[in-house]
């Protein structure tokens, strides 16, 4: 299955106004000292303050994912201006929302493809998804809701494995609000222990989005090899990695955990070296901050 950026609807791009502001704002934000950046974020915006306080966590990601759940100026004019800057002038939040859309669309396409391959009795033969360090699993929740709204009757079972218990609780609450909690099992534990925590279980789709960003190559390859052992033959793995981009110095100064930036071809090589030697599909979201890869077992 080949998916391109053109297949992903409603991805955000910088308009001309934002591009003009970024000519000056990006170099300035990259050059400011970290204490000043953190103070500016804490004082100007509730969402930005959450990112500073909870950098790298599901809670920080949720503050960025949910920007469009409210009107921009619903918290007042000054807060709205600040939110516009932190959510739209700065690329990172918008790029994360783009990544969410890309991953959701990729998983939806994989679910439909796999469901069509399976027996007609889908209740007895569901599509099984494993999300590793998936936190809130918002992309998968979105996928299931979208399939239900389109009356595509795919039976889906999702297991979410995360070492952060609070992230699992956030995901559990979101799945309940969306009416899909029955599709989910939430497991507390380390990614490297996946075979021990989920003995005798195999999956059609494995999603690892937001974890490889923090793993050097050798550690990432070890994890991918372990994960490969729980993917069914003909199954797929969906991974993502942050790409080198102009805002790296700024992101580091916010207190976000240090990340390992990989170019798309470096992500391809990582998957290939870990044993995923069949077709690898790379999709770079429209702001050029994240690459999503789909590889077959």
C-alpha cells in the first residue's frame, strides 16, 4: 500500500503572514536564553506553560493536540494572541497536529486493507493494534471513530503499552469520551518488555510514534527487532521521527527532553537495519518537522 502526502486531508501549512513573521521570530527565539523563553511561555499562555512544566509528556502533547477544541480568543484577547504565536507561528504544535492526522490516516488505511484480507467473520478475526509508548492513543481513537462514522464495520482491538500510568489514564478518559473504550486495553510497562507483558499475543499493526525520537540508533534497532517478533506475517509497523528543522535550538531551550533528529532516509535505514526489508513508505508532514514511516513485516 502506497500513501502519499496528497492522500492526507487538512494538513496545515504556513500562510504568507506566518512566513513573514517567522523570518524574524525564529532566529530571535533560537537566540534567546532558556530562562527567558520559559518565563515568556509560562506568563503568556496556559498551553505554553503546560509544555514548559510537562515537556516530553502526554500532558504537554495534549496541550498542543487540543488547540482547535476551542476558539482561539475564548480565553481573552491577550491570551489569544499568545496562543496564536505559540501554536501557529512556532511550527512545533502545528506539526504535531499534522503528525497526528498523518498517523491516523495511515492506520485507518492499514485497518481497512487488513480487514479486507481477513475472514468475513470479523468478530472472530479482528484487526489487532499495538501502540507502544502511545500515551493518549489519540490517533487510533480518531481512526476508530472515523471508521464508525463511515459505517466501515472493522472489528478492532487495541493494546496500548506505556510506562507512564498517567498517560494511560488520559487515553482511557479520551476513549470513554469518544465512546470507544471497549476497543482498548491499557498496559503499564516498558517498551522493551513487550513480549513479557503480552505473552503469546501478535498484532496486525504496531504503532511507535514519539518514542524513537529519544533512542539512539542501536537502542532503536534493538526495540524494533523485539517489536518485529510480535507483528504477524503481512502486518505493518508505523513509526515516526522528528526531522532536523530550524527550531531545534528553541525546542531544547523550552526544557523539552533532548531528541535525536533523523532525516527520512535515516529513518528508512533504521527500519531496514532492524529487519523491515520489504516496502517502506515515508511521509513527511507539510511543515517538515516529522516523518512517518510505514513498513511491512
